[in-house]
C-alpha cells in the first residue's frame, strides 16, 4: 500500500512525539475550545486555505504549546493525525450517511511561523485530494445512514483500523445544523463533541459546527494527559495568532 502512496509513505518517516501515545486507563479528562466561522473566513480571505486547513493549523498550535510545556518540542517534529474525510458523491451532499474515509496528516508542530504551518497542511491536504489517497483508504462505506454524532464516533473507529504507532491523535470535523435547534421552547446554545479514545491513542479532538460556531471537544486519558487544558487553550491561541496575521498589513 505504501509503495502505491508515495506521499503517505514519506509522511510516515517524520519524527513524532512519543508521549502522546501510551497505555490508557478507564478515566478521562474532557475539555473544550471555541471559535466561529467568521474568524475562519477572515483568516481564509487573508492567507488562503480551506476551513479545514485553518482549523488544523490552530490545532497544530495547540499541540505545539503542549509539547513545549512538556519540554519535548524538537526540530522536525510532527504530530500525526488521522483526518476523516467525506466520500459522498456529488448527489449525496444533502444526506447524512457514513461514507467516511481517512487520511494521515502531519501537523508541523516544530514550525514557528503560523503561515508556514498552514502552507504545510494545505500542501498535504491538496496532495491527498489530488492523488485520491482518501479513496484508497475507504474503510467505512455503504452501511446505512447515521446522525452527525455517530459520524464523530465513526472517525474514532476509523482511527482504530490504523496501526496505532502511526497515529498520535484523531481530528474529526463534522458539520452540524446551520439553523437554531429548540427543545420545549428553549434554544440550544452550544454543542460540544466527544470522540472516544482507545488502544494507545491518548487524545482525540472532535470538531462540530452549529450555526456560526465551531466547537472543539478534547478527550484525553486521565493519567496520561493531565495537562490537556494546555492543548485546549493552545487551540484558541492558534486562532488568535492566525487572526493577528490576517489583520496585519500585507507585505
């Protein structure tokens, strides 16, 4: 498989952060972060990339701060994440189903410049889309229709099908409703996702959009990741960093 996927094969040779993998116990820490679509659009307009590229760049900043706080950040280091991608055909975009595949993306945590981080992620995603490597990794298809929360779980299940030493985390992004939801006359204000962890993967990041909000639910092993709040704060700081770059006068 790797011989037919030279881009993926090359990415798998990068040095990763060892402390993000390890045995996990029965208890969890769950924290959250928040952004909104207006911020992402402002960043995209100024520096380019897709919504997912911008989100992954902010997540990269979060992992960079986590590893720096641990004293484990080194040159050339990456955090390898599994990113579920939609495999829907053009006539299926209005349906909720489980046509989900996955690609492996290296988050360039050792890169100081946020624009260079974004460029790296954008290049990888463009390469994966252009070479149809996601189609080659299509492991969950044609098994019926599921609601959006189930799609978050499917992202985690897909991650479990990869050899765990290849992955440090899963970042699964599911678009939610763009209209307000109500129960008994009360408006739903926020939705925060929860994605399971298993095997040796100690951290998962669920991303969910509702109205113009983008929320992050970070699930982590209780004993293995006592500093998970650093990651959540770092994701928020990653958006702030990109907004500052977007607001700066172009050179």
